[in-house]
């Protein structure tokens, strides 16, 4: 693989200092209005919770922890926050 | 007509006289053509001469009474003539009167010896924005509805706002109750905005300021407030967003919470969109909108501008065929700069029904086939193909990513191949593929113009808005194009860019069409000419002409603010019902619902007369 392609692939999920990039994610839980215990669990996985809308949690997590979050029994879905465009 | 008498009448009024005499559009058009060259006329008449379409002429014909200013030598004698002709009057000075009189009686007025000239009063000049005339919000230069958005909170989640623009102030104080800059993580309350602190968070794009002006600007800074928004007395809550769906969901929650605190109904505008997810309202971000919407809490979203953009391919596979069914969609990559490197990058998703048993493959330009799950790294490109079951709908989604060196032989010649995996595997057969951003590239085969409404416009609760054209001319600030005239545009017709529905699961979206091409609205002083070129900036004032479903959505947002002023408990389903019931159909829209127009054109006047269920 050429260097430029390799460099791009390696840098995709890392920040400037080479650490895993923080991803903003929307997560649905199997419980609505998560209690302290659930929030503690999410924190242990590495999710820093920013907001809660019923059973939807919005937060950020290091790219290398995303799979662990998806696999947790408390979690239904994980959706990466997507950048939208203006419609003009 | 006697020339001596007609010379006493303002040419603008002369059109009306001809109408009263002949009731004939063709002869009225002939009179219009006889008027002096446009540039020597009063601006109001210039506007009339340029913009008078057949529709406008018909509207002009329907006007029963006109307001005129007259210069008199004897007010009393004139008053008698006015009374005899079933008119009313106000004496302005000893030799000037404001008269309202049936148009057909104008000649009688002109024949009065005590009158030296009959002039169109300023209210007769076509000084409202073309959009408002189209939607019935303004007829004869007067608002047709008493509502102004007072007591309603209008939320704008966008590129920010020019907090100094006069259109967002009342009596010198800001109408913005809160401004949250998500990028710098700063919040400004109204008193801080008045102290000038929010100028640290300028709208350097100009999109949000324009959008806010359409929904709720008061027109300040434009002559006679002609570029007033739909709900000019609504309060505003503005979020300068990062554009990420997670932050947008947070902003919606935040604005609705503010509305609760202020005990106000609220409508939020989202003039933005994207093409990831199933296009069926089931992304988490869209379900968050459904969760947050409710009585007195509405969300309006632009349909998108992808109508002529080949970012969607789709088909319905035939069932029960003797041979396995196969469908191919070709695509090409557009080179771009990613993390500082020039590469070809493509991300697309293929969606098909959970009952179908299909195989999705990617074929490279040199004929290699890739099937999920797969991650391949070659010398010159990287490919990943991933198959998943969408959690909420249980439908199948295959996500494909291609990263290549920007070599011509690797940018084109890629294909998606969908085949029936087992005999009888096609049960529903609907297959859709979306390129996640139009900057990545395009489909060159298998294109489909349907299902182009972006997310979050596909959210169930969202009121999704298409765009139609109401303006094609303005005087600009450009040194080379003083008068912009986009002659090819068909006024009142659907905008060429307005994304077509329905959603992948068959929801009727967009729901409504509103003026979005071109709308003149507030110009952010921080937006550089690179963002908003001079030819789109309106001469002498801080207003700019822009187009997009981005402009159509805030028109509906403003209209719903008027509706919420009338009844603050309306929820999204009732709001949709009233929009649908009041929608206007014409020769352009044809029968509705249809995927371009939704249920038709918004009719603001009628919207506010629809009774609750």
C-alpha cells in the first residue's frame, strides 16, 4: 500500500497527538431515562455523557472504545453523530 | 380615454383604469408595454412592470378599491365627488387628501376640476416581498392575518445570527432571548446580546441570519419594511451549531426547554440535511426529534437540494423470475482533499428490505468483486464492505467505503451489484443506495430521482418543506450586474433543486412547498463576499437574495409560529393536517400529494382559518 493511503487510513481515527479520536455518538439504551447505575456503566466503558433524551444518550467516546460500547448489554444501538450540510 | 384626463393619473393607476374599462388582461398588458422605459419610472412601478406575470395581473384585477393621494384646490368639492362614488377620504392638508375609492371610479375622480393629480398612495406600490403575495400572507400590501408571531418562540439551529441586524430588534432591544454558540461553547442571554457580547460569535456564513429573517425578521432597514419575515414579532432562540446530528438533537432539546421555561409555544427550523441512514426516519437523531416534538413543539426541516444530484440509485427487483435477479449501479469518485491529502473517497449505503435475501457486491474498475464482510487493502486503494441489520427497522444495510489514489483509472468504473441470493429471495424487492455526500462522487448508472429527501427531513414528526420560485430579479450591489434577472426561471414553479420524496418506507414527504427561490432576507455583516457574492446582495440595504429549500423551510416555520400564536397546543400531526387542508394547488403543482410538491403550496391566510379537528 502506498504511503499516502497508509497515512490517511492510520490517521482517520487518531487525533494530532496520535491518540484515538473522540467520536460524538448517539446511543439508545434498553432502558428509558437511565438511572445512576446505567450512567455509571456508560462512564466505565468510556462514554462521557452530554445529554439524555428519554432512552437516547448523546455523548463522546474514544474511537477505540466504540466497539465495546456497541457490545454492552445495556446498549441497543450506537450511531455516529453525522455532519450535515446547509440546504442552500 | 381622454388624454388630458389620463395625464392627471399616475401610470400605475392607469393600469387599473384600463382594467375597470375592459376587464381584459391582454389590453392591460398592452397598456403596461406602453409605459415609459423601466429606469425612468418610480421604483414601485418598475417592480410592477418587471414582475407582472399573468397571475399578478389577475390578482391586480381582483382589487376592488384603491388608495390614492390627490392634490386638490378645494377639498370640500372633492369630498363630495368621493362620497358620490362610494369612496372614503382623509384630509391630509388643506390641499392634499388620501382617498379610497372603487377602481372603476378613478376616472370620475380625475375628471374633477378641483383635482390636479391622482397619485398611487404608497400602500399601492408593490412593496411586499413576492413570496408573501404568493402565499396569501399579503394582499394589496396588507397582511391578511392578524397574527405576527407574538408570544411564540422561533428556534433557529444554523450558522448563527447577526445579532446587530435591526430586523431582530424591537425598540432598540434584541428579540433574541438566547443565543448558544455550540462551536465556542458560549451562551448569551438577551441583555448580553444588547451589550454587544454576542458579536464574539458572528454568523460568518450568513445562512442562519438569512433563515432567521425569513421566519421572523421585522424588515427593518428595508424601505417600508418590505422584506419583513413571516412572524415579525416572534421571539427568537438561536443556536450556532457544529452541524453534527448529536449537537443538533441537544440544541432542539435546549430550545424546547427554554420555551417551557418561558411558557411559550415553539417552532424550530432546521435548514440542513444529510444522506446517511435508511431515509425512513429511523436514525437515532430523527427519533430524538420525534421524542422531543409534541403539543406546542414543532420542528420544520428543509427537504434538501438534491433533485438533480445523482447521489441516489434504486430499483424494484422483479419477483419470481426463472433466473436469479441482478441489478447494477455504476458510480465514480470525485477526488478531494481528506486530512490534507488528495484522494478519491467514497462512502455509500445500500438498503433493502428485511424479508429479501440479496447479496450486495462491490466491483472495482479492474473487475475484482468484494462481498461483505470485507476489508481489503491493495496497493492503490482500500475497500471495506460491511453488512448489518438496522436495529430499528431490521432492514439490511450494506455500508461501502472506497479510498483510492486520485488516479483516473481508479476514480471511475466502480459498480454495485445486487443479486438474488436464493431462489424466491426477492419478496419485497425495493433496493436503494445513497452516496453519503455529494462531494464524494456520483452514480453514473442506476440513478433514481426519487427518495432524495435528506435526513432529518425524513423524521416522522418533522414538517418537511419543498421549494418553489417566487422571485427572479433584484437590484444588486455588484458593479457588473446592477440588475440581476434570472430570466430562465419559471415563477410559481417548483425549484429545479428541490428534493423529491417519498421516504424509503413510503411516507408522503415533503409535506408542503413554500417560496425558497429567491428570497430576499437579512444579510449578516460578518459574511464575506466569498460566501454571499455581491450580485446576490440587494442594493443599498443589508439584505441578500438566496435560494434553497433552506429558504423555504423558515417560511413554513414563520407560518407555524402564526398558527401557534392562535393555538399554542397544536402538535405536529395537527399542524400537518392544517397545512395539508389549506394547501393551494395550481397548474404548476398539479394534483397532490406528489413527490415534488408534497400536498401543494402553503397558503398562510387559509392555514389560519382551518378549524381544529
